[in-house]
C-alpha cells in the first residue's frame, strides 16, 4: 500500500540516535525527507508502493514500525511530545501537560486522553509520570543533581512529592536508588 501521507508516523523513535538511524535509512533508500523527528518522517512526496514496502522493511530491520491507523499515529505523536518535553527539553513550561498537548496537536485534551487511554490502557498522566520517573533515574545515576534540583527540573510540586512518587513507582527512595549497585532503568519505548 503506498503512503497517502506526506508525514509517516514511526513507532519506537524515542531518542536522537533513533532519529539518526531513520535518517540513514531514508538516505540509503534515496527518499527525499523534509524532516525526521521523534516519531515522524516528513517526506517531500508520496511514496510508491514498492518504496513504501522497502521503507517499512528497512525500518523493521532496525526495530522501528510504521503506524498506519489514525489513532496509532496520534498516540505516537502524544508520546513523542511527552518524551521531548521530559527527556530533551525544559518541562517547566508555563503550559500544563494537557494544554501543551492540546495546543501542539490541535485537538481537545479530553479527546486525546480518551483515545490514548482506550488504545494504551494507561492514562496520559500515568504515562507522563512513568517517563518522569525514568528521567529521574537517569539524573540520579549521573549524581550531578540533588533530589530537590531533580524535583524542580521534572516539575514536581516539591521534593517530598517527587520522593513519594519515585518510591511508589520503584519501591525505593531516590537516595536508596542512588546507592544501589545496578539502578534498574527501562528503555523509553517499553513504558
């Protein structure tokens, strides 16, 4: 099936290295990409059936997947925006997550929340919290920031709230996690 979209949603693109890998695939196939970003490839033209199949196969070989349904593409965009906000940008934006997603995607937040929950079996808020905890694990393992600084960076209301959420999700306090031999971190696309 040829792509009828200029924009192709790609699952499992969760970091800058993923973007570089997909860019490399696009280049090797000789496709003209306008932009490659987390979860999305914008092409300058529609693909033929054979180009689409080749692109899908190369992506799959590298652990990625093209998302076809409207809902899956929307969920992928939601996840990409949350990942960007938490892992690669300053999340202490004046906009709440709900307003940020609604404004970025052009849908009412209630619709986004309903679609996300129905397909993912988890709320957007829970998904966001899990991502914030993973980011906190990363920051704690670096040892450069204290608990208060991490709680502020990740937009928790207080260090105590951050510590309580962290313990609820991991079973240990941030300081226990820091002292543990092997901090248990999860890959971003497994959340």
